[in-house]
């Protein structure tokens, strides 16, 4: 989908960024699912449904993963902004 007022190069860059975001979110989901499953659910299933302890563990595990993901994203955004500011100051 083309966005008006963007050059083809800017549109390609935007599309690449969108694809990278989807890939990162997919990776986050895969890692989070594997880690939280391993941590919270015993290898031998005793019941078809999650127990209360398993549910609470999964909720906390997912919350921690998402919190860390958000913190890292903010830190990387800040670092990128600082890098851009330094480049502007240096005339690069």
C-alpha cells in the first residue's frame, strides 16, 4: 500500500521497517511462549486445563517479557535519537 507524498525509496524503507517489526514481534512471541511454557508448565501434563498456579505463573511470565520488551524498545529508540542528533551536530 503506497502512502501519498513519500518517494519510492521512503516507501521501501517504511515497508522494510514494517517487515522488521513483524519479524521482531514474531520472534518475541516465539521466545516468550517457549520460555514461559518451560518455566510454568510441567513436562508431564496431569490435566487438560491449566491449574491456578500455572495460570498465575504464565500471566507473570508474559507480563515480565512484555515489560522488558517495552523497556528495551524505549532504550533503543532513545539511543537511535541520540545517534541521529550526534550525526546532525557533526554534519554527517
